[in-house]
C-alpha cells in the first residue's frame, strides 16, 4: 500500500534495526484518514474470506481494525492485555511475550464476543516475532472460531514472525513489509 509506505518514510523513524517509531500516525496520534484507507485495503484483500468478525489486540491495533470493521460492516472484538478487576470469570487467557515491551503479558478474550464457527480476521499494527498474533489466534481457536486471515499494517519481514505464521498455516496480508532497517533507514520489499 503505497500511501502507507510513503507515510512511514515521511513521518516514521527507524531508531535502529529493530525499532520503528510510527507514533505520529498509528498509535500515540492517529491519522484517521490513513487508517480509513488501511481499513479499505484490508476489506479489499479479505473480501473473499467470508469474514464474520474482526479482532485486534489493544491498543495500537484498534484504529486500523475499527476502520476495517466499519468498511466490512462487522463487529470488532478487542483482546485485552492489561489486568482488569472485572475480567475474572469466563475468560480465556494466554501468556504472550511482547517484543516492544520486552516482557510477557496475559492476553485475554471474553469468549461470548466470538461465536463458534466465526471466521475471524485478526488485525495487528506490527509483526515482528509473531508472538501476539500466535497467542491471539490460539485464544480465538480455543473459543471455536477460525482465523481466516491475519492483516498486518507493518511487518518487519526480516524477523521470524511472518515465517512462523505462514508455517502455522495462516493467510497473512501485510500492507507495509519492511525488509531492512537501520538508524534513519527504512527499506520496503
């Protein structure tokens, strides 16, 4: 998606070979018009997948996932990664290691929001090592849903996440595949 790639080049910043800051348009501040285009692109790419529900992980995946859900006229389910005093009973959880925070967290799904037989499109902001997407997929499958696709806004394809997801049999669509990064350098596939 050229519009997204150009925004990354114009406003993103590679701190080193692992960290890409896109906080000015994807997470701390959101360019809603760009996210609307991102949502349209995911809807186009997964139009043939029979999707019945969109799922994302809080919080940076919410904007692109919400726009895709709006475009596809589907419900949006948000997996939580922070502890809550009201999320105790009837939940599914799995531990996920965060590449960004360099620490584990408990990913939580309230299964009443995902129906057995649902065909889910999982949307996430970044793909690096694939732990969040694999953990989310595991929770969704435990709830009886099928992960019909995984949409990634930005993927660092030089890290193992894409390969892990493909080897697990998931259809993965990446809008901005980054093949190499270094300080102040971003190269796309």
